C-alpha cells in the first residue's frame, strides 16, 4: 500500500515538473523559447520550489515525525498535495477560460506561487516518512528489496506522468484536475 501511495504522489509531482514551463508560458504570456528573461522566470519558480522543499526536508521532517508519527504526516502531506493541486487548477483555470481572466495577472501568479509552495511542502513531507514507515514495517532481510521496489515505482511514475500528459495534450486544467482527483483517492 505504501508503494502505491508513493507511486501516485510521485506521478502527480511529475506532472508539475513537466507542465510548469508550459503552463507559465501559455497562461502568463511568457515566451520561454525566445526570451532568456522569461525562461529564467520558470527557473526561478523551480528554484523557489526546491528551496522550500530543502528547508522542509532539512528542518521540519524530524520534529514532525516525532510529533505526529509517520502515518499522520503522510496523510497530512497528501492533503497538502491535494490542496496544492486545487490551488494550481484554480489559478490556471482563471487564466484559461474566457471571461474569468482579469487584466492584471500578478495576483493570479502570486496565487499560483502559493500553490506551488504548498506543493513543495506536501511533496517534501511525503517521501521521508513514507520510506521510514516502509523500512520499519519490513523485516531486516527484505528492506533492501522493498525500498528498491519503491524506488522503481517512483521511477516508473516519473516516466508515466509526463508521457501521459504529453500524449493526451493535457497541459492545463485537465492535467491538474487529474492530479487532484488521484490525490483525493489516495488520501481516502
């Protein structure tokens, strides 16, 4: 069960990694292919998410595991991820559907950045407790095999997530809606 949860969470995160440049480019009218400054905007968003993830993993995981325990922390991380995807979907939908877009895109970009921050926190809170719990629930002679299977599942999720979205052309709200739905089922 833990490997399936890890697979689904990683699948959804791979959607973020593969669609962020496309979403930012199309919805915020940033030409990342022709303009270096615009391309650096996407890089800054990835750095923003990475710094938040590093801070959470470096400072918060240990105290949170001690305080909440691994099962509760995994559940909290999945709820955070689901909320983050809903936030991403909301900000992209406001820009994608005619009649709902305001002329000033900065508040929507700020909302998208908040959702990305929550996505980074949720993702950072998922992996360590999940692997810790998997290690604790596995006998000593099977730990390597089980952790290897979990890593393989994560790799498969990173392959299938982007392929699925690119093949279906789901770069905007449908991809985010699928991820939110997958995480809703995962948290149930």
